[in-house]
C-alpha cells in the first residue's frame, strides 16, 4: 500500500473515532455528522486507491509482452524479492503482483517444456 494513501486513510479514521467519542461524551448529534463527513472522505480515498490499482493492472496487461521480457531479465528466483521488484516496476498492488508472478511462472514452465 502506498504510504500516502495509508496516511490518507489512517488520519481520517483516527479523527473520526476521536470526534465520535468526544461528541458522544458531550451529547448531541454533531458527532454523528462529523463522523459521516470523515467516513465519506475515508471511503472516497479508498475508492481512489482501488481505481489506481485497477488502472495499474490494466496498464500491465496492455503491455504484457514487454513486461514478461523485463521479468525474464530481472527476476531473481526469490519469491519475496521478485514480488517487490514487480510491485516497484509496474506499480501493482500486492495481490495483483502475486497473480502476475504466478502467471509468469506458469507461462515460463510451458515455454521451457516446449523447448525440451
């Protein structure tokens, strides 16, 4: 997860909890309104991050041949290091990077089987 998005999620979540608690002690409905506003911001940031992740995955699949060429040249064989490289190079979320790496390994296995 991007650190910027993490902070954009953590700060409103903490603020909404504090506001709700403070206004709950005070009594009244003001806390509920602030909670709803902060929650709306939180969910908007979440949707924005999800849109960015979908866009990164679509971009990867649009240029899959070049990506596989890069992966063939740069992957080390260490799964964790490879996932970090894929995430950094293509800007993919972790779940998508795992899918891409597994798909690449299957494709690589089929190609090496044909060459034998």
